[in-house]
C-alpha cells in the first residue's frame, strides 16, 4: 500500500522476493503537469510494469472496499507513503496487521513530510523505522530502524531516495523474522515527539525576514520549489549559500545577488525562471541584472 516514489524500491524488492504479493493499493491518478492530465502514482506505474493487480480506492472507509481488502486473506500489509488513512477495520484485517515504513527516527517527525521537516530543522541525522501500525499517527511499536546522516548539501529528493533504498533493505529481513516468530517490537519513546506537517505552497516563497541559514535549509527541503519575487516573476532558487552581510531584509547587497536576511545574507547559486532551464546566478544576472541596493518584495 503506497503511492509516492519512496514506496517504489520496497515494492520492487517484494515483487522480486519469494513472498506472494496479492495486490497493490495506491491512490487514484491525479491531474499533474502543465496539461493537468491525470497521472498514475509512481507505485501504480511500477505495479503495472510488474504485472501486479492494482486497487485505487478513494477511501478505505467504505464497507465494500473493506470487504474486498479482506477477501485477499493476507498475512500482512506493507504500507509506505500511501497517503490514505487506514481505519481500524483495515488495520485489523491481515493476520499480522500492517507495517509502516516511515522516513524518520520516530517519535521525531511523525506525519506527512518527515524528510522535508528534518532538513528544514537542521537535523544532523534521520533514518527509517518500520513499525506496527495502530490507531495513532505513527505511534506504533518499532521493529527495526536504520540511520542516515543528513549531509550539509542534501536536498529532500536526494535524501528521500536514500531513505527509500534503506527502507527496502530493512524490509525483507524483517519479513523473514516475522515469519519465523523472532521479530520483537519496541515501544516508541514517550518524549521527543514532533509533527511533520504537510507542506503548504505558501511556505515555498522565501521570507527575507527569516535567518539566512533557515532559508538555505528551506531551499534544500522544498527543492525545487523555493522562490522569490522579481518584478512580478517567480524566480526559483535551487541552491544557495549563507554569507556574511547586513541590511534591511530583502535588500540586494552586491552584484552577486547577495540578499540581506533577518540574520546574515543568502546568495542564490542556482536559479530558474519559469519555463527555462536552471542556470548559475552569474549567468542569470548577465541577462537580468539586479542592482545593489534594490529591495525585493516580501511575502
């Protein structure tokens, strides 16, 4: 049961294993791209390529959907970046319940966007935990964990990809242990819980009142969506660095597009105009000069 890219490596490992995959559950196609054509989820596309049966309910609360799920007579459900709430009737159906593959070191960053929030917060480390699902949000006891450092230049897509592979590495050995009756789950810590709220598009606009270090982390956490306004045009920032500098927030400090922030300054290194390829800031400024002393608009 999964939808996003994060779930694809685990799906592929399961498909190539000795275990029998009865069905793949994923979210229905959603409009995407410039043409807003309905696009299948990454899990849906991979499942079709593997010749696996796919179910795409809009909700798991419907009794007919629950009956169809129960008809699989499954030993276990593996859930990763699915995006739909699993009601208790679903959680209770497989003989060994439902496992969730979560991209954080629980109880830190429970919720929808653990990778992005870990980068935004400046965490030095993250990881994957596989836990037994229960009614609470990412609260169940943990069977296994794997850890990864967060590099100073990690973007969310890069880190998510590494975590997806780590989750797949952890999954099959755990299934063997569950089958052998040797797997043991440990309750999560009762302190240190944080919530990784879903990303809001309003967050993608860079707020020059914030410290430059936070904005640089947001550039990586929200990659490739962070942007600022220049003459009414959205300029995406794909990479940036924190540099020394002072001035009213939003003020351009030099010919390299160094921008004063609430603390220190941010210098974009890689930018992108709408419909254009990404280019380094020096090339951007040759075609679109921005004079020092200019004040960029705030959100």
